[in-house]
C-alpha cells in the first residue's frame, strides 16, 4: 500500500488501511472502492492523507510500533482521566483525580514500554488511523511513544524510562485548566491569551508535584517541556544546564508531534518536514544528543511514501533502515518520466543518490 493526499484521490482507487472514529468504530474500511462521496467525506473530516492499494505498492506493508487498538485503548484512558480533572464530580479536585488514575497511567506506560523496548524496529508515524475530536489526548500518547523511544536510544534503564514516560503522558495535563475558548481557538492567540496558554506548564507542575504516586521528576517534565537551551522558552526562561534531561527529551517529542499533527489552525507536516524543524533547532533550542537519538529512532519516510530522487527517478518507500532511518529501501516505479512495467528495489544506503522531495500529490497514470 502507499500514502496519497486526499485531494489526489480518484474514484475507483482502493482504500488500503482502515480509518477509525474516536469510539473505535471503522469510519472507512480497507478494501473499499473510493467514490466521490468518500472523497468529499474525507476532506470534510480534514483527513489529509490515506493509504491505498495499487500495483506499484502491492505487498508493501506498514510496520506499526503500537497496534491501532492498543493506541485507541490508551487514548480513551487518557481522555477519560483528563476529563475528570476538568470535572472532578464533587471530589476534592483535580489532584485527587490524578492520584486515583495514576495506576492506569503506569499501566499504559508499561504496555507501551513492552512494545517499544521489545521491538528492534524504528518508530513509524502513521497518518490518520483514528479521527479524534480533541487533539490533546492523541498528542499525549504520541509524545509518550516518542519519548520512550528516545530514552531507550539514549540508554536509560527501565525505571528511568517509566518516569520519562509518565512525565511525557502528563506533560500537557495543565491544559485542562486553561479556558476552552483559548485552548481551541482557530485563529492566532492575542498576547493575553498566549500568556494564559503558557501557564499550562505551571498548572501541570502544581497538579503533579503534590501527588504521592508520581515522582517529582515526572512533574518537572510538565514544568520544563517548553524551556529551550538558549533561554527563549517558558515559563521560566531556563537555559541548557538548568533544564532536566527528561524535559529535554519531551521537548523534542512534543514539538515533533505538534507539527506532524492536524491542528485547528493549520494542517499537518510530513514526518520528514517535522524532522527538519527539529534539526534546525539542534544545539540552540534542543539538546544535540536528544536530537541525534530521535533521528535514529523515527522513520523519516514511512513505508508507502512516494519520493523523488536526485537523479529524477521516483520510488515508493518499501522498507525501513534501522541503522539510518533517513535512507530507506525504495521500490522504483518510474524512470525518465516513464512508468516501469517491472519495478525494482533500491537501497539508498548503498547508492549515491538522495531523496529531494516527498510527492504524495503525485498521480500515477498507467
């Protein structure tokens, strides 16, 4: 299967991967033939990319680090817990709710660790598997997955990774105390609104620091995940040596997921574009060692992505390279602007050629 932008979908194409709604019910089943109604529905739901099956991508599989149903179950647990913080049902408040739910968070982290630490594969970012009404819950899970993966690459032990994972999962919990109209404003925030939004880091720290079931280090992840090495971050303008190593990990994971996710005020970037954002800030905004570890643990070009090479050939990413994720193996399907009758494999790690462009709008005519 391969990835294609919804604006390039054509009637008669075959959906390659099921899309689910936030209740875990299939919204669009794999194997369905695309109609004009389906195209309009996908665009209305703000789904930018889908996977399709065709000749050139036949047999290319998606390797998912975390199975879709495990992801969905974890996100619903996060959602239910976060919503109770906002509406504590007459109980002593948000801190009480977090203490009540802490065992669930640890259980989710342990499940994720089992999948990530037990896999030799790099982490793959897959597009639009589930459609959720609210960004924050899926974001919390994604940041946790990335943070655990980075921590593993950096050599942290299991207990340290667990603390990092909990800090990552709860890094934005303070947003539950930010007014809804600010959190979900589609346009640019005013300076006053942005000042209120920035307080979510302190709100989160204040919630977490008083818990008996969550470490103070995990609480500091919420407090410091928007700090930057050069002192340009918030809420305290900390510089390099003042920022905890755990928070440096979560900072990278947080930004990457933010730019590669659909937001109210803008569309998502591709993983390769998101990685470029991180690389541009390496050493100034983000810790170099963290960025290097992240680069080695994330699939820059996911399986099924069409790319243009520096020599003019086009191919679809067929297999990941765990040693260097930026150099995957491709299935070449076009040379000299001609679609090949017989495709062939190309390992970028062994060739003097590079990817110059991702082309998910490219329409193949045979």
